[in-house]
C-alpha cells in the first residue's frame, strides 16, 4: 500500500511536469509564429520599397531621404529590372553627381524645379534615348558632362549649357513635320535651342499658345505671322529715305501687335516721291497701327497737308492695307495717285485701299488723283468695318467706294477744287452718312449691286 501511494504521487507529479512542458512548447511555438510574421512583414515591406512601381521618387531610395548622391542613384537604377518601364522622379533638391551615372532605356526622367544634376568635373552622365520631362528650369549644373540622347519636345535654354550637356535637340530641333496635305512646319535649331519655326499653310490657325515660347530669343512664324509680340513703338520715316528704305523700315515691325500696344509709322514733314506702293499687311493681335503725318496740324477740311505721299509718277496704288486683325488708322496725310486712265485689271489706284482688315479709319487727310478718269480716294472692301471723317477728295473718279459686305460711316467729308465724278459709291455694302456730303460732278451718292445708304 505504501509503495502504491508513493508511485501514485510520483505519477501525479510527473504528469504535471509533462503538462507544463506541453504548455511551454505551445507558447514557444506561437511566439515563433508571431515573430516570424513580424520579421516577415518587415522584410516584405523593405523588399516592396525596393520594387519598381510605375512612378518612383528617387529621394525615397536614399539614406535618410537626403543623401542625394550618384551612387544612390546608380543603386536605384540597377535595382529596376530593365524590362520594366518606370517614371523616375528626380525630386528632393539638388543631386550631387560625383560619379558616373548611366540610365537604362526603360527609365523616363521627370525633373523637378530646384532638383538639378550638379555634375562634378570629369564626371559623365549617360542617357539612352530616355524620355525626359522638364520645363524652363535648370536640370544640369556643374562642370561635368552629359552624353547620349533623350526624347523630349523642346530643349529649354534654362536646362543647362548645351555644349557640355549634350542630350539631343528635341523633336522641335531635329524634325521637319508634314502635318497635312498642304501644311509644312520647318524647325531650325542650333545646339539644341530652336531658333525658327515656320508654318506654311493653306489652312487657318485659330490659336497658337505663346506662353510656352521663349519669345525673347526665338522667332516663331505661322503662315507668315510672327508669334513674338511687338511692343509699342514709333518708326520714324523721312523724305530723304528712298522708297526701298521706307519699305524696309516698315518690314522691321513684328506682325503680332497685341492690345493695347500701338505702332506709329511717323512721316516727318515734307514731300515723298514714292516709286512703289506702301503695304501694311498681316498685323494682328488687336493693337493699333497708325500711319500718320504731322499730328499737330489743324483738323481736316484742307486739300493740303504738311506731309505729302506722292505715288503719281507711275501707275500704282498708294497705301495698300490688307489682311489685318489690328485697327489701322491713317491720319493727317496728303496722298496722291495717278488716275489719268482706267487702271488695268487687278490694279487698285486708290490713295488708300483697305481689304480684309477688321477696322480701317481715315481722318483729316487730303486724297488726290490726277484726273477724274479713274481711282477711288478711299476703297473699303471685303467685309470691312470703317470710319471716314474730315477728309477732302480732289480730282478723282469717286471719293469713297464701299464694296463687298463692308460697312463704313462717313462724317463731314467734302470735295474741293476738281470734284470727283461720284462722291460716294456703295456696292453690295452699307454706307452711313453723317454731316457734310461729298459733292460729286455726276452724283453725290451712287448705289448698285444691292448697296444701301443711310443718312442725309
């Protein structure tokens, strides 16, 4: 019996030990599982952080997020599988490139403002047709170099020295684009910086965005129109200049004259013997173009002016003003054309002729012919809006001709000396008369082809 009790007590004792052992093993097992999960999650997170996604922000792969140096960039490039296209955002501030860096072809570079590659002397950055995105901010600094090619539209001058950092000229710098059957875009570039864009087109360009152009150093021409804005300016012209010199002076003015800018073609006092017409065309932008004589003279009503533009030495028109989207104002001038015989087909023998111009105004001018056989003092045509005030018409076939859907207001215009045959002719257009009426030897007002007039 005694022995039995003792054995029973031992069995109970050891049974308790075995239970405790099982419990210990149970808890140790679960602790191992939890620890593995924790460690595994950390390892997976770290591994995931080094796995290339579509967009990678380079500073996140540097020590502490601030060690922006070449070897960190190289390590990152090497970690990205060559078969996986990614966008690599160069961010966080300037990058010190103190060792060579090579970019593989699968990487698109997105450069941020204030985050250039500061390339040390003797160091080379190599590119392999990498797409690159940046606007007008520095992306290269320092005295190192860059070689290869990047794929981009336009190389901004601010990117860095184009001689040291040769990464291509961009699409605008290297291509001639056929954009349609009759459209041709020609781009000229030097050292990656484009200088000229010329568009010859039979179509219409409704809008060109100029904010993205470096207009201070480039010339952008679309269908003959200069995209660099002309500031307000006065172009001085004198009668000791030849006709060719005056024409050349007119041509120096940029065509894009945005509102409220003004261009003054200022003729100094005197007589100008001109051997060809003076053309003012293709100005646009809503500004004002003034062709003027002595603005200190009294108002209109006189057949003489301090400035005379004499075109009468041959068969030619005078001021030929066409295809403008600016307002064109002619004032305080005497202008004379040869009108001895009827002009041949296509000739426009008018001291002032407006065609396809948004708005044309003539004030206080003396408009002369040499005979009443032909010629119009002023001709408004092709959808013009116009205004004509205080002008005098002498020895010409018609004072004012308004045609082809134009609409013009005449105020206090008169004839003098040899009256025109017809004071005013309105053809398929509208004429408004206010105040004095031009006296015509045949008729003051003549309308045909559906032309109408209003007023006295």
